[in-house]
C-alpha cells in the first residue's frame, strides 16, 4: 500500500501516464512539462518510484504504442485500472483542499 | 557516449543487484536520452546531481532490502523490521562479547582511524566549508592592488584608486576600504589604548549589518571636513561604558580629538575585525598618500570574480593618462576565503589525505582480521545455513556485526577526535581571521557518520559477500579457499605498506623542513628581546625636535631599569610589518623595463638599535650621533640583499649615494651609505628576503614607534617597571602590544609546525598499523600452514630453511608495498614540494631513511611468527592433525 496523500513524484507519474503510455525518459519530460520545470525526476528517483508504483499495482509494464518507433531498450509503462482510480481519488482530494482554501479566503 | 555510459554504469553498481537487474537498463536508457537531448556535454553540475540522485536512492533501496529481506511478498511492517534488526544487533553483541579480544581490536583500530578524520575534518570544515557569517557571503570579495614590477603580490589600495573604482565600476553592488589603527584615549581619567577600524561609509552595505543602537556613519561624515563620529563595538560598549543605553551623543577623546558616539555595532561586526571603535575614513581622493588600505566588496548578483576583476582593471587603467603609476599597479579580486585561508589549503589537503590513508590501513587490518575469523566461523555459518537461514540473512548478520563494531569504534574515535582537535585549535586560533569558527555542526556529524558507514562497508562487505557466496558447507576444498584468502590478505598488506611508506616520506620531508627552518639564522638576536609600541599625540609633541627629545630621555630612563641591557627606538622591529619605499642610486645604470624595481623595506632606527637588536655589520659602521643632524650628513644603512639588487654595479657599496622616490627631482636629498648589515629575516623565517634600508631617527623623527629592549632578566618582571617609567615621563602614554621576540618567531612558524607534526604523527600511526598488519597476516598464514611446515620439518627440512621461507614470503610483500609507496612519493613530489620551504621533495636522505626504518620494523614483524613456525614440534603437529 502506498499511503495517501501520494508523494508528489508518484502523483505526477500517474498523471503523465493517464494521457498515454510512456517510457522512462518520456515520463521525465512529461513531468517537467506538467510542473513547469519544477520537478526533474533523475533516473534513480524515477525508477525507484516506478518500482514502488508497480509493486502497488498502480502501473504496469507494457508494449510500445504502435505509433512510436520500436526501440527495445525502452521500457514502457501504462496506468492500471487501480492506478486510474487512485489518481482520480487523489485529484478529488486535492480539489477539495483547493476549495477549502478558497472558502477560507473568501 | 560509451564512455559516459560506462561511467554511469559504474555509479549504478551502488544499487542492490536485484534492483539493478530489474531497472538498470531503464535507468541507463533514460540517462542516454537525457545526455543525447542536452545541448553540449554534461558538466560537473550534471554529474553531481546524477551522483546525488543515485546515491540517495541506492541507499534507500538498500535500507528497503535490509528491512524486508528483499522479498516484496514479505510486506513487513516497520515494527517487525525493527524487531528483526534489533535481534540481529543483540546476536551480534553476544557474538562479540564472546570474543572480547577480537572485538576490542576492531574497536581500537576503528577508533584510531576515525579520530584522525574527525579532528582534521573539523579544522577543514571550519576553514573551508562553513559559510562565512555574513549575509549572502558568496558575493563578498577581497579587493587589493598588485604590482609585480615592484615585486609585490599585494600592494594594498590607494584611496584615490578606490574612489575611482567605486564611482565607475559596473559589477559591484557596493565596496568599501578600511584600515586598522589604534589611538590613545582617556576614559575616566585613565589612559587606554583603543583599537579602531577606519572605513568608508559603504561598509555597512557591503557587510549588510545594522547597528544595534543608533546609526552608521554616512557620506556626510566620511570626508575630511566631516564631523568626528564613531560607533562602538559591542564589546567595548560593555567594557568601557557599562552597556549604557544612553551612550549615544556622548563624546570620547581619542588622540586628543573629541569624537561623538553615534551608534553601537552588533556582535557580528567583530567577525571582520576585533576592534573597539569604527570610525569614518574621512579621506580626500585628491591627496595621494600612497597605498595602505584593505578593501572588501559585494558583487552584484550573477557577476563572477573574473568579470569583476576585468571591470576594475578597465576602470583603473583608464586613469593612466592622469596617474602614470596605474600602469604598474592593477586591481585584484579574490574570494575572502581564498585570500585569507588560501595558504592553509594545501596543508589541510595533505592532512585529509593522511587521515584517509590511516583509516584505509585500519580498515585493511580489520578486513584481514575478519577474513581470518571468517574461517573459524565457517562451522557456525554452515550450521545456520543448513538450518534454513538464507544467504541474505547470513550476510545481513555479518554486516550487522561489522556495523556494531564500526559504530562503537567510531564513537570512541569521535570523542578522541574532538578532544584532539580542541588541543590543536586552541594554540592556532590567533592565526585565523575572526570569522572562522570551529564549532561542531551537522556537516561534521554527517561526515563522521559517512566515514563510519563507509569504513564498515569496506571491511564488512568483503567477508559478507564471501559468506553469502558459500552455498553449502561441504562444497569446495578448504585448501583452495584458504589460499585465495591468503592471497587477498597479501594484497591488503602490500596496500597498507604502500600507503604507510608514502605517508612516512611526506612526514619525514616536512619534519626535516621544519627542523631546518628552526635553524635558519634570523640575522638578529631574538633571545631576551622584548618590544612594545608607543604613540606620541601630535598636540603635545608637535615637531620632530619634541619627539626626538622624548625618545632620547625615554631611552636613557629605560636603560636605568634593572635587567635592561639596552633600549632602542625604531619604526618597526623584525616581524613588525612592511613599509615599502623606493630608492634611486646616484649614477646607477637605468633599470631595464623587465628588470622591475623591487620595493625596499624601510626602517627608521636610532643609533642604539643595531646593538640592542643584535644586527651585525658586514661593512661600514652603524649610525653615530651626527648622522641625520641638520648640520651633519644624511646617512643610510643598507642590507646585503639591497647591495645585490641595487648596488651590484659598485665595487664598494660604502659611500654610494641614494635618494628616496621613483624619479629624481631637481634637487635630490642624497643619503650616503655608511654601512651594510647582514640580512634580517624581517617577515619570518620561512619568507623570502627583500632589499632593506635603515635611516636614522634624527632624519625622520617618528611619532609612533616600537621600542626594543635587550634584557638580561625575566621579561615578566621588567614590563611593570617599563609602564612605571613611561608614566613618570608622560602619564597619558599607554604602553601596548608587548611582545617577546623569540615567541613571535616561533608563532610565525606555528601553523607550519602543527601541520608537520600532525603529518608525522599520522604517518607514525600508519607505520604501526601497517606493521601490526604484517605481523597479524604472517602469523595467520603460518598458522594455516602448520601442517605443511610440520611435514617439512619431519622430512628433515632445516629450521633456517623454514625461517627463511616464511620471512622471504613476508618481506616480498613489504618490498613490493614500499616500492609502490616510494614511487608514489616521487611521482607526487611536485605536490609535496608545495608544503616545503628549504628541503627538496626528492631529498634522497628521507627516502633512504624511510626504507631502512620500514624494512627493519617489518623484518622484526616477519621474524617473530617465522621463528614460532620454525620451532614447531613436528611430531606434535602431525599428531594433532
């Protein structure tokens, strides 16, 4: 079990994979884009996170998508159903928090 | 790309094998694509980030493995994991208590290794790693001027130059110049000597400090007609004014001037200079009074030191049309740390290497010990393995044992290291700027913890890997296992001897160097020489005649004190600072441009000076009572180096005529050389000589001077009498900065001695550890071969043959190791020579001595176990087997 709330890097990886299946370096790029270059997942951090997420069955290794050049050195990952559910829960929780801050300031 | 990837693969080895097998390729691929899409080759910053990333997560992965046993299905809770860990620790402790000699040996070895590292790192941390105690310290830089043509690396700053730099630069946020001095003050009727810092009004911006009370002085006070104001340092506010909150607006008298107190500085201000008062500079850029100021600047954001230097040089050189001398002088910019601590960098580096080597040798010994013990534990481990303990579980057990030992040893070592560094720092504290602090901090603790874990891994992992590799207790032959182990141990001994040899060479060279320095002739008599400062206020001693009259009366009064053999007055005594002048020689050939014009050390002395300080003459005579009198002739005495640099074209320097300055005026005031003295090591025994001259006090009557006393008796008894005598002549004159010359000479070499002493100490420890290692390994190897030796003896081998064979085997390792060590020392001679002054880094005496010493001690360490082997009773041995 991965405790909630999700660590930032886990959340960002799930978010990146929710759009399409990606390989390691592409995940790094996607997370950089999503966070306005705030979060750079260096290789060891990236793969340890992937290992944890995979262990918790939130993501799984998968084939390369058909529209990408086949490079066997690349490992692709996809979001599992559990992962999609977890991402949704997490996003709702964040949204509730954001609303709470908005109400407090109002 | 392949090379980069190989480098990264090497880093990835830090991960546990399982994780590497699963994700290694993914990480490599990500790395490859990161590098490929980068612009340009990855730099140091990239590699550091990468190394940190790998280190951090590999460590976390190991901890995960450790606590879960590496099995993802064994999803243990943290509590369960801790229970297992605690069980391992208890088991380890039981094991160790059962073998107290072994445990104590490892703890002592570890303590020795860690103590040195802790002590040296504490010093290095304080000097080079801890941030300076000012806001945004990285922006602060030291400013100065340099004049290679005058043979001056640091010329110090002229106010008019600073004024231009400040106005025209585009790379600094702010800059200030400062000077330190002292003045006679009257507080509650008693004369007090107050030290002060004179600074331009920008200094508070540069340092970003705010006064604790009142305000800082502004531009309106920092010019020649400005109001006389001062800020009190926190310490002097408390000491002299009882921390009175109403001190603002009060006045104090300094050198006869009334000065208004406008503020009290915070304690941080002391970091820059430990003085009583801060005063505005009040200088006029139109008056060129030569150089003499220190400078400090705060770079604008994003500006590098190099950019700042180029900017200042452009500004400075733009004034050459007005001030020709700017052709010779150039501004220089250094980081504060480099300027004040750069000299210690190399010595500290050597010490770090030395302690690291000691730790490595200690680890090698521990590893050898563990190898040996691994064999005796084979039955135990085999039993546990047969009962179902996994390889991982056994390896973990062994690593836990290593860690328990390492941590215990490191604890002892840490305590010794802190205590030892206290001993080291206390006498050296005065040598460093005030902002250096040696307090223990998180970085220090992290370093010690890191060293401990690293050491534990070094000596613990090897046996653990071997243990976990042994699948079954019954596979493999014991004989090959033990010979492989013996080879590994032989390798450890060779490495130890090599490290110890190199260290001994460095230690020997630096010890020889320091000994030689201690024997350098200072050129004067330091024993029994006492000196102090005195400053005559200009209001009561208006002209030269008044000052001369005081000096004469004072000298006579001092010489009446019992125990004082002679007294003299001078501008400075040896080790008393530099005062540079230039001189022209009458009729000398013009100097070539590239020849330069080395600056000359100028000293003003009374006729008694040479005798009192013990300066001998090579030719000519000291000053007499007519030299420098208005009706007499103008005279000058030069040193041997001056003769070499300025008078080499003359057969006889006596009678040569000199004039001060760089250009001959219409009516030069010629001085005639009347004597040549031997060189006096004015700047310290380890420093180079400069050309120097002495001029008679009569020619230039000083207001502030050093008094030199040649004593027969105890200086401690003389000082009160000196104060009383001074008060009899003028009760408002404080006597200050009292120094014993022999102590000063020693102090000047203190850091050098301390570094040398430490390297010698560490190399001795290294030698002892290496010899203990040889002894242990040979004993072990003999023990392993008891049966073989027994058979050989039974077959009729002679005792000498057995003895010879064992010793030969050991000495081969020693010879190999020391050869490697000597080669390393020769190869590193260029670096080693950086810490030496008078000794060649390849001085063969040291190399021979080290080889002999090591050879002798190692031979004894080899001989003892060999003799035991040769005395074996063959029948007994064979019966036992």
